[in-house]
C-alpha cells in the first residue's frame, strides 16, 4: 500500500510539473520513463520457427534541448505460434497414436511457446514541424543491442523424463546475438497533463547464432553454425512519464 501511494504521488508531481510549463512555445529537455507494448510478425530465418510475438517492456531516456533523444529499452517477448509442430520436434518419442507418454505411461500434455527478450540502446529525433507543440511530432529512433529467443517447453503436471531439466536444451533452439531496430511514429507530449505517449511502426533485425551444439530431434543433422537473420516487424505503443525540473517562481519572499 505504501509503494502504491508513493507511485501515485510521483505521478501527481509529474502532472503538476507539466501543467506549469508552456509546451507550445519552447522545447523542454526532460528525462522520459515509460512502459511499452508491441506486436510483431516474424520474417527471415525466424519465420521457420515462430509466428506472432508480443513485446512488453520498459524504456528510459532523455529528450534534449534540440529534441534529440537517447535512451535504453528492453522487452520481454512471448507468443504461442510455433512453426515447428510438436510431432516434428518430439518425433523420437511420440507413439503410434501421436501421444507423448510420461513416466507412468500416461498420455502427457506437452505445450510449446515462443519466448525471448531484447535490450537496445537507442538514439532518435523528434521532428516537431508536424507536431501539435514544439515537443511533439514525427519520432524516429534507431537502436542496437542484444537479442535472445527460444522455444519454451512445458509438460504441466506430467513428468516426461526426456523433457526434464538439461534434456530440454536439446529441443529449445536457444539462439542469441546482436540486434538492431528502427522505429518511425509520432510522439505526443501533452500541453497541460500527463497523457504523453508514442505510437508507430517497428522493425527489428537479429544477427544471431544457434547456441546448442545438438538438436535431439535430428541428431544426424549438424546444427547450422552460420549467422541467422531473424526479422520482426510490426507496431509499438508506449506511455511516457516526463520528469521536469521545478519551475522557478515569479516572486520570492525575503
């Protein structure tokens, strides 16, 4: 409860700070903190494994006097569209009825999901000629950082010996590498309240490699060691909290 009250107080202070400034007449430098959501479709080598990804993350940065921007952003990626079927992935221990059996000989429910994360440093620029005030407008960002993605395997309450602990690593397709991104959208900085957000189109390129030395569903095939081009494209939206400096009063008491 105490943390909740502190959070509300912080937002209220930010709200008051915004209301005391004339956003229309001047560019105001400020730190920006926020949360973001994105939806992306897979392309390139990534499309062989996954479909649609959800992205949920946080962002922190600084908008400078000339409307340049620098910051860092990180997203947790998740989804349930796997383009490798369970029958193909676990074919070595699927029985003639298409079932995977647990340690008791019962049919087990095995689920697969897409998981990952990325962390990027970002630079950008707000072009306020198209904005409703001098702090808003066309928002362009470029990013670079680290990307990780894999298949998450869950067997719920069933114990499948060949899918427990270290054995999962033979099927999860863990992949990591460098990552670049581009964002083009609109940044809206409110004149007198804390409705500050951005929205636009997003493209991400991963220059990655497989990190497992053996895929147990195809042990006779060498794991590719070449660089992969993992593409994601879609949209992103985010809500921002600016932290403005205190405005000096027009009068003082001795």
